[in-house]
C-alpha cells in the first residue's frame, strides 16, 4: 500500500515536471 502510494506520487511528480517543462 505504501509502495503503491509512493509510485503514484512519483508518477504525479513526473506529470507535473513535464507540464512545467
């Protein structure tokens, strides 16, 4: 459960980074 949350946060971070890029 914690790992899934961590991966979700990482994916969201990549999306946000891609948006600002």
